[in-house]
C-alpha cells in the first residue's frame, strides 16, 4: 500500500448534558460550558491515525473554531496525529454548514482520504462531509462502520438504519465515520502535547470570500419552547395497583380508541394551484409511508405558495400515479441513484429555473444528494427539521430540535430553499383522487468512483417513523432484559426506541435513538421506560399523543413531562401492565 496522506476534520463541542441553548444570533452558547472532542470525530481521528500508520503515511487533523478549539487538536496529536491545522478567525463566527464546509475545504491540502465524523452532537446536520466532497470534487461515503484501504481504493461498510452496504470507493475520497466504527480517540488532558506545532491559519489563507453569519444562506431567526409541558398523573403503590390505575387512565384518555397515526390524517392531500412555484420532493423509489407523508407536506406547502409538487424519485419501475395520490403533481424518474450524479443532474435542471423549495427525508442518501445540491447552487441546507411552514415574507421556516428544551427557527435565504425533514413528525394525509400528470425520465449515470458490492434494498424510512406505539428504553433497562419488553411490544405492535446513552453503549443502533441528535416521532403512545427524561431525548417524542413513564426515581425529570407516571421498577410493573392490557384487549374482542 502506498503511504497515505490522511486528513481528519475534528470539532470541539460542549460536553455532557449542557443546556445547548442558542444565543440571540442562533449560535450555540458556549460560555462556561466544558468542551470536548465531538464523539464522532473521536472515531474519525482513531481511524485516521490507524490508516496513516498502517500505510506508513502521514495524518493531519484540522479544526475550525475559537482559540479553545486547539484542545481537540492537542488531544488528536496525543493519539498519534502527525500534523494539526487550526482555522480560527472571528469573521467565521455564525457560519452555517455551507460556509463552514467552504472554509474547511480551503484548508484541506493534498489528501488521499479525508475523514469526518458522521455528525456532531451540537450542530447535528450530518452534511459537512458530503458538502466538503462536493467542494473538493470527490466521492463521498458514509457513515462507515469498517474501512480498509487497498490499492488506491477504500473498501467500506456503510451503516444505514435498516442495514449495511459494502462499497468500494476510489481515492481520493471523503469518508464519514460512524459512531461505533472503532474505539474512539481518548487521551487524558495531562498527556496532551503542548500544541506548539499546530499551524494556525485565518481566513487570509483561504480563497477570497465572505464568511460568517452574514454570508450564510441559512440562519437561525429565533428560538421557541419545545412544548414538553403535559399534565402528569403520577401513581405510587404496589406495582399491580399502579399498573391497573395507569391502564384505567390510558382508557379514559382514549388511547386505545382508534389506532390511527395522528389526528391530522383526517385531512386530504390538497390539490395543486396553477402558480409557477414548484416544491420538489426527492423521494425513494416506492411510496412507503415516509414518502407519502413527505409528499403530503410538500403539497401543503405548494398550496401555500400557489404552486405544485414535483416528485423526483429513483426509478424502480413502480407505477408513478401512486405518487400523485399522495401529493405529487408531476413525476421525474431518475434512471440511476448514485448521489453525486443525481445531485449533478438536479443542479443542471435547477440552474436556469430554480424551484421554490427542495425537500427530502433526513436520511443518508437524501442528505448527501441535498448537501451536494446545496453546494452546487450555493443555496444552503436546513437539515433535520421537524416541521416547515411559510412566513409572511413567503420564505420557508423550519423548526429543528435544539438544546435546552427548545426548537430553533431556521430560515433559508438561498434559492432554492433546501431542507431535510424528519418524516416521523409529518402527518400522513388522506390520499386524494389521482389526476393527470407529466412524467419525465431523466438519465443519471453511475458514479464511476463507487462500486456497490451488496446493494441495500428498501427505503430507509422504517417502521419506527410511522409507529403508532413506541417503547423508549433508557439506561435503566439492562440490554440482557430487552426480551422482557417483548410481550408489551408484541401486544401493542410497538417499535423500540432508545436514549443516546443506550445507543452510545451500542445496546441498540443509532437509528433507534430519539432526540435532538436522533430521530423525531409522533406516535399515539410513547412508553418511556427506565429513562430519565432529559429534554435532549424527549425532544424526539414531543408530539407523542400520550407519554407513559416508568422510573424508580420519583424525582426523574420524565415525571414532569409525561401524562401518566409510574414510580416503579419497570421489571416489576411490566408483567402487570401486559396482563391488564391483554385482559382489556380480550374484553374488546369478545
Ligand atoms: C448535545 C447533546 C445532545 C444530546 N442528544 C440526545 C438525543 O438526541 N437523544 C437522547 O436520548 N439523549 C441525548 N443526549 C443525552 C441526554 O442529555 C441524556 O443524557 C440521555 O438522554 C439520558 O439517557 P438515559 O435516560 O437513558 O440515562 P440516565 O440519565 O442515566 O437515566 C436512566 C434512568 O433510568 C432509571 N432507572 C434505573 N433503573 C430503573 C429500573 N429498574 N426501572 C425504572 N427506572 C430505572 C433511573 O432512575 C434514571 O432516571 C444529548 C446530550 C447532549 C449534551
């Protein structure tokens, strides 16, 4: 193997359960927070050091941030990184992900492989890697669990919520490293080198451009409370008595009356208007429920701006008319699905006449396509939104779960306005009657730099997004006892979700994590079992119809944010809950 030049991007983030609040300009309040290296970047550094050392090459770590961010470079050097570059300049403050990616691309120099963390615990856009790849004209792959370099190529296993895919990517390439890919770089502070070899650069070293908040096409324009307030009814006493009273309370609340997804599903997908504004919805091939919810939301937005919806889908030969029932007014089928050429084809189409907005689910494939598109069109990307609306200036306003129990309000001033949405939060509207529609086929070449060995089948949006009942487990549930939750899960046809502490431990995959750095769902019922109820987690279940919490600690925050609370050991109360619910189900059947 030839000696590799490995570049690793690493970011400093607030440590632990900080409040994560945003200041008036929508920037993370860092004052007083203890900081650390972003957990995903720890893996990227570890992989980078390994690849450089195994190939006899050299590794360089780059960070962008205030003077204190040099600490993450010192820690990375303590782990074995050879060189470090610190990009720091007050004019960079407030840069959104597009401007950040541009600045970082200006510092990357002659790399065979550029490693990034798959996401960050504060910004959580997961878009920097793909944006950087587009800016550098490179292929992108991620989030990867395993990676090996051989003969100018990376062999990688990509992690998706519903499985993995093996790919081979030609170098140079940008690779996003998944959180469980390897042991993380962790070095005690007393063993960090002094950092006097760190190269410090400012924007003077970058190509001339505008930086910071004012140059950023997306901006945080406000912060709203998340609305976690409920009126909790808390039970104590023997496990059986608590379970009986909880079931009676759930019945009184009508929890089992109709198991439809959300009340909004009573509305029908609206018909299009005749205006020129187009909302492009990028969808997977076959319309699963996530795609349907996305199309319905796109249709609602299109009506607000007097326009119509263009569904752009990867073609698997499925009947396009089904998309029309769920919100599409015209359909474009792409003949290929490699993200780089897809983004290239779309960028060409949109260069002359930009649609008003482009939306897609917040999933890896869609993220890469839209991140690349945002770079090509200089348009910015609003990512991981839980809702979209139109403000009085006719601009899209997105809401994104943020720290401190808040939602950040984000506006895009770019054209088109590009956004990824957590489809689990979108209402599923009733399908409308089909109408005549245009269907265009756009040829998309394969990406010659990427070979997919075992293609993943199916669309990413999975059962958790649309589940009617979700059981969320926290660190209070030992993974060896997950089987004890099965009777409840089977009885209610529920999906399992988790807190970040659980996914950090690897007890359940990251795709099951709810919260500001995970997914958002709006089930009819959320069982919060053995989890403390930190707002960083509950942000992902804030629109659950009813929240039932089980926790041994009466002071656990979850009891302030649930509807029904049981102060009990979950293992003691669970059999009684299941028995009671089974008996009720038996009565309802007879
Ligand atoms: C920037 C940032 C982003 C974050 N993003 C997320 C996110 O997206 N999602 C997320 O989940 N977290 C996130 N976190 C972490 C979050 O702040 C909490 O630390 C985490 O949610 C707590 O997980 P937990 O409730 O499982 O663990 P703990 O806080 O350790 O709580 C375990 C609970 O289990 C209870 N318990 C123990 N044994 C039992 C038993 N036998 N029966 C019943 N109860 C029992 C305990 O009383 C305790 O309340 C984030 C943190 C930061 C700083």
